[in-house]
C-alpha cells in the first residue's frame, strides 16, 4: 500500500539537509535488498543543492544506477544541462561507476539534432528500470520533469520517454520521462520551496487533475514524499 507524507521545514536549506539524510538511508536500504539502487535525478536549485549535500553521504556510489528525469536538448557543454550540473555538484566528486551513469543525449552528439532519435535511445537505455527514488522539482505552474500543464507529454500514458519540442519554458527542446515511469517508481520525492509554488502544492494535495497541475499526478508505488519549506506549504489546510 502506497503512503503519502508531507514534511515542512523552515527554509530550503533545512529541506535539503533532511532530504539528503533520508536519501542516503533509502539508497542503502535498496542496496541491502536488491544489491543496486536506481535513482532519477532532477535539476533546479533544490535538486542540485541536494546533490551537493550528498558528497560526503555514507553511500556506496559504485552500486547506484543514475538516470535523469528530464534534460534540455542543448549542446554538451551548455551550463543549463542537468547532467553537467550534477557532475559538478556530485558525480565528479564521488566514486560512481561510469557505466552506471546514464545521461540523456545532448544536441550535436551521437544523434545530431534529431531529438526524436535521442529520446528513443533513452527509452532503450531505461528499459524497464524501476527507480528506488525518483526526485522531482516543481515549477510554479506545477510542472515536474518537462511535463507542463495541458501538453501531450503530460497526457501520455504509454511511452516512457518523449521528445518535447515546444516547452513553454525555454529551451523549447527537451527529453523527459513521463508519468508511466514516474508512477512505477518505488518512492517519488518532490522538493519544493518558495511562495510562488504554494498554489500548485495546495492543488496537488487536494486532488487536482494532473492536466491542470502535473505535480498532482506524481505518485510512488510505495511512498510519495513532499519536502516543503514553510512558504511552499503556506496554502495547505
């Protein structure tokens, strides 16, 4: 039976510290049970701050399979790429197994500018992976990964990975995991701070339609955790 938990902290720093401690414990438990833990990383201020907080965490990084929930389809060296930010914050500073790190393709790389082929390749790489933890940030309009309100990607119920060519938030071209992948994850964590997110947080907690507020559609098979600062939680009952 899946559970839902909402944790509220004074500020984003406290939110990140608590999430880091729990992330380490969850990964260790998954490794104890299955040998290897699989995680989906996210970008954004809280997502990258969490990675920085994990540098000294007691985790066997050689037994962690690392994926991303979404990525900007821009050149490899672009500072906006989630994978590059994750490497700087964490992955270049811990003993990960390079074969277990699975970034999404960059434009101009193996698939050139063919974002559809790049998304199809990530579908192959992902296979039937079930994440022990799928980390999610959230936008003020409730988007998670690159799943924005009233878009085809948000409505998708079959394909696990899609190319997004008209993202309302720049850059327009992105690759994203979809709800079929998010919702088969054992645990889904949403890391959310800021008063501008409060309306979306409240909508998700009161059963909103994911078409209107995509964050409302994100659930883990075992647990769904909201890590909120006081401002993001300010409109909860």
